[in-house]
């Protein structure tokens, strides 16, 4: 599966969103911690206020009792007024305490304390009645208050303070837990920021720094002429696009360089081939003229047949020489209906001496005597000649050379099988010349065959045989379009 490169724009957007998320997370963690701390502070203040109010209630109760004693023992006339004032103040304390409670346990303790206080007030208020007996008042002051109502009030007050102290302890523990939670919440964004920083460094190295180094290295290599060097498709999408563009530029430059070399070789051949063709055509013309002059009806039939074969071979060599000259220019096929088997036989006729010297066994195709194709007979003959010549030169004494022809609706395929040592190189359709193993070889036969097949709308392929030798395939259309 091909992994798609990410765009720098997308990656930067992801990083920006990640940083914004971290900022929001840190802000949320801080706000949550502040909220917990504020809530804890409010709870601490509330509990402290409850304790203070309870203590103030106790203090006012003691002062209220003092006014009671002042009224009886000191006969203080203002004691009753002060007593009522403290009663009103304590009631206000209880109202405030009820407002400050938040659960049933606190509310029950305060209500119990308040109820006991009301009992205290109910019993002590009657002591201000002038009709009460002295004994009753003394008994109430000495024993009733101390051992009865006041003692119960103190017990309830102690229990209430214990409840509040327990809540204060629980709150302190909760405060410690909140502190730990707040620290963890603040540490998490820091850890995430560190991870993002490490990831950003790795990303910058893999997606930007390394691809840039590869681009710099590639430009240095290509500037020295190494156009085969390629830049890996790595990094961000933009840098990957630059790498592809640089590779494509190197490929185009390589093709242009190759075309320039081919043009230079073709120019060099263009200077040499016409001179060689001129030097070949002159002897050929003389040979044909002599054979034509010697073609006298007075000679026997075998002699006249040999002379005609000489003239036919000279004509064929003349056409091939013209085709060799045309190789330097764009080939323009001269189309006509031709018999394939006759073309193969015509291509092998100039090679009969070589075939005889090596005792090569030629196996011709079957069932192709009446098959006509619309192509350039002379170009195809020269292609077959060059391929057969290479196969014969590479074959051992007594070897075999086999031709086969396969037909389809649109194409026909000529195959040449040999038992030589195989191709010592891979033929290149774009090369101006091929490596040659012949002592006086030019290396132009195979490139001409490629070019001619291309001009005839087909293809030429080479394939090694499993048990030794080579198979050469010529695939051409049955009817070549004139355009």
C-alpha cells in the first residue's frame, strides 16, 4: 500500500490545532484546579464560620446565665433586659447556623442544639417571675440548670463541634487530594507538549531536513553529469513534488543527451555511409553490366540462369544499399502486396554461400505460400537478411535455422529460431549501433532492423531459448496504413 505524503499546509494546520488544544487543555486544567481550590476554600470558610457561630452561641449562653445570676443574687433590675437581648442574639445565631448547614447531619445537630436551648430559655424565663418561691429558684439555679438542661446543651454542643471537626478533617484530606489532582492536571499538558515537541522534531527531520539534503545531493550529482541519479520520493507533499519534478527533469535531460549523441553518431555515419554506398554501387553496376552483356541466347540454360541470378542479386544489393542510405533519414515505406515466403527466400538468397559453407539446415514455414500482406517488401527483406546473417554467423557447423509464421486477423508474426550461443548483449531499440562480435562488423544491422520494424508499424523482440540459442520475433500488421 502506497503511503501518501502529507502536505506542509496540512501538517502545519495539525500542529497549530494541536498547540491550540494544548493551550485549551492547560487553561481548562488550571480553571478546574482553581474551581476546586475555590470550592474547597469556600467549604473551609463555611466550616470555620459554623464553628465560630457555635462558639459564639456558647459564649452568649454563658453571658445569658450570668445575667440570670445577677438578677437573682445582685438584684440587678437591668439583668432581665440583658437576658432578653442575649436570647434574641442567640436566636439570630441559630438562624444563621441553619442557613449555613448543607447536609442532614449538620442540620440535625443544630436543630437538636436549638431545641435544647429553647428548653433552657423556657425554664429560666420563669425564674424572673416575682411570685416564684425562693426555694424553687435556688433549686433550679443550683441543680436543675447544671445537671439538667445546661448539661444536655453542653453534650449536644460537644457533639456538634465533634461533627464539625470531623468535617474539617475530611475537608483537609480532600484539599490534599485536590492539590495532587491539580498538579497531575497541570503536568499532563506539559507532557503532551513535550511529546508534540519531540514529534515535531522527528517530523521536521524526516519530512523537511532529510528530503532537502537529498535534493541538494541530487542537484550536486546531476550538475556533475550523473543524470541517472534519482531523488527518493520522501517528505512533505510539496518536497515530494519537487523531487518528482527534479527526477523528470533529469530524465528529460538524459533523453536529450541521448538524442544528441544519436544525432552526432548519425551525422558521423551520414558522412561515411554515402561514400561507402558510392564505392559499393560502382562495382555492383559493373558486375550487373557484365552479367547482362554475357546473357546471350547462345549460352546453355544453366549458364543463363546463373547470370540472371547474379543480376537479381545485384539488384537486391542495390536496393539494400539504398535502404541503408535511407536509414540515415526517416524511412518512408513503399507499400505493396507481397508474399511472405518469397520475401524470406529472397532474403536468404545472398546467404546461400554462407549456408553451404556451414552446412546450415534451413527450415522454411509451412502454409504461407499464398499469404499476402500489405507492407514494404524491400525493407522487410533487409530486416530478415540482417537477422538471418547474424544467426548464421553465430551458429556452429551443421546447425539449424528455423522460420515460423503465425497469422491473426490484424497481425502476422515471423519467428527466427537458432541454436547459437545466445545474445551476448541486450539489443536496445533506441541505440544508433549495437555491440558486435564480428571481426569487421559495423553494429548497424540490429538498429536498422529495429528502425525498419518501427517504420512498418510493428515491433522486434529478442528472447533467449531455454536450451540454448535465441528467438527473434517480428510482429507486423497484415495491412499497414498508408498514413
